[in-house]
């Protein structure tokens, strides 16, 4: 069985839903994972922010506008009166619950509940549409099997057991539709896999059912060699290894949620990225095979904080780094990049939630400097650090003020830390000289 995930744009308009129907309507058994319709989760996040600030009028206005857009969509999607009536009722119920939350006091549970409505809406609407078109489908409610544990990791045993049980209990169908992104937490409350998490849902399910392949259908023809939002001449990459895809996703390539390849890497289940609007184009195949050498792709991650820790005494004195790392561990804050010199260590974090107490503790035995609004630019490719072209990088970047560089941590990755103001120019400059065959 395959798992096919369709992102927000793919289910974001009537035309695209028709396209998705045509892609999935063959005789093969499959699980289809859907995101919320494009724009919906962002709207729900805004609404939850208004609830947080007790801006009830603004929350209500945003809810009204969102409901109008759903009413339009379903009116143009459904020709069968009975199905239309049923879907209208479901949508009205969801908006009723959404309005009810605006009167409540904001907490994490309210946020999680509010943002879960997007996927509930898209899967209900799309499965009703398939039924209207005479296609047999079954809805698999994600909240009946998708659960995370105490460490916010997928509870694989529970997921595997329950998804099989639910499929066995349901009448047979070729197409099972489920919600991406949403799950239950360890206490059984509604939660989610973080923004962009539907990709992760797809591979978690892929691993649970030992799928032959996981397909991520989106609005672009595969993984490009640079971020197409900032660089015009990017091109798709036909093949990536799990390691390369994992590095790129972790370091900011928006096309994949950072954890996407984790569940399937060990099981060697291929992940194929495809374009819903151009289904015949090759896209990108991610497997354990390594293709080619040298710099293959560039990605960037924003919102990085750099922390420089200088020691009054000899820095690399026995036990110093241990003391530093223990502080970050205590605050469950992951370190991305790290460089050392004789008197200082510089490192980066992307989660600054506990920055203040971390700095306070570090200052007990060192001098600390913090720089925010940094970006990591990450270059990825097989054996990148040995490749004869890689030295060009340093020539190209002569004019870019690099704050840190990480080279040699793995064979696949070179990372640069720069101020976010320089990100777009750096991506463009690297692209021109590395991929557009311009000489530095
Ligand atoms: P979906 O809603 O289908 O999950 P996303 O918006 O999350 O889609 O991801 C697709 C988008 O990711 C593309 O439209 C593109 O703008 C952006 N993107 C960023 N980096 C890359 C890259 N390296 N390759 C392809 N797309 C990328
Ligand atoms: N709808 C969720 C989001 O916008 C999950 C996803 O699209 O993957 O973040
Ligand atoms: Mg996405």
C-alpha cells in the first residue's frame, strides 16, 4: 500500500481538488493524508492569537471571513443536494465550535483545538466530494490512532496497532483519507506535529503500515537546489539520499517538515515528491542511494540565535564544554552549530524560549554575547567537503560577513551563519556561482 500526502494548495481550490481526485482514483489501495486548505491554518493561528489577546471582535471578524470562503468552496464543489446539505451541516458545526472558543481563556489546549479544525474540514469536505463522484472512500480519523509520547515523539507501537485495527474494522475501500498534522498527546488531548506537520504524518503512517512508498504531493515539481521563494533560477533535483533530504529539511527547506524522513529512513521506504499541478513531471525520489558528488542544494533557516561564551580562564580547560552543554540540556534546548577557539565557544540555537535563564547560568562562569536575527545557510551534497569545486565557496563568499562556519561535521554538510539581512543576497550569490555556472 502507498501513502499519498496532499498539501494545502493541492486541496486549496475546487480545480485542485478535482486534480487530486484524478491522481488518486485508480484501483490501488492507498492512504491519503490531507493538509488543511491553503491559508486555513494561518487564519486559525491568527484567530487563536486574537483569543489570546482577548480581541473578540477581531477573532469574530476573522472567523466570519473564513466561514464565507468555506461556504463558497462547498457551493461550487457539490452538485448533489443531499451531500451539500450534509457538508454544510458539518462546516456549520466546526464554525460553531470555533466561535465558542473565543469566549474561553486562552491556553495551549485552545490553540491546539483551534488549529486542528483545518484538517478536520478539508478531509470531511474532500471525502464527501469523492463520494459524490461515486468513488468509495473511508475516513480514518487521525485522532483515533495518531499519538505522540511524553517526548513529543510518535508513539509508534500505539499508532501501528490502532491504524491496523481501524482499517480492519472499516468496510473495505481503495482509498482511506486521514488528517495530516493533528494527533493526540500523551494525556489524550488534541495536539499537533508542528507547522507543516502533514508531511511527517505521511511518513509516520508509511512506517506504521510498512508502505511500499510515501508520496508528498505539493505545488512544485520536487526538491529544488535552492529556495525558489528567493532565487529565480532554481531547478529540481531528481534524486536525494535520506541523509541529504534530512539535512535540507532540518536546515529550513520548507518543502519538507524537518522530521519527514526520520520514520522511513531505517525501514528504507522511498519518499517521492510530486507536483499536483504537473503529475507527469519526475519530481524527486528520496532513497538510501547516493547520487553524484559536490554541492547539490542550498537551504536557509531563520530565527537563529548565536551565543558566544568567553571564559576568563583557559576556555578549553577540562570540563568547560561539559558545563556549557549541561545548561543547554537542562533547558531541553538543542544546539545546531558550534565552533571553538582558544578563548571562546560560539554556538547557535533555534529555540530561544529559555534564552534568559540559559544566559544567566552561563554568566556565572563566563562572559556571554548574544546575537539574534541570524540565519543558517546550509549547503548539502554527498562528500561535499572533499569535492574539488567546494573551495570556490570561500571565494564567492568574500563579501558576505560570515559569523560562523561549520565544515567537516559530516561529509554532507557545510553550514554558514550570517545575519538574516544578508540571507537573500547570500542565497542568490551562492546560486549564481555554484549552479548557474558563472565564474567567481
Ligand atoms: P504544502 O502546502 O504542499 O505542504 P509547502 O508550502 O509546505 O507546501 O512547501 C512547498 C513550498 O516550499 C514550495 O512552494 C516552495 O516555495 C517552498 N520551498 C522552499 N524551499 C524549497 C526547495 N528547496 N525546493 C522546493 N520548494 C521549496
Ligand atoms: N496545515 C498545517 C500547517 O499549515 C500542516 C501542514 O500543512 O502540513 O502547518
Ligand atoms: Mg508543507
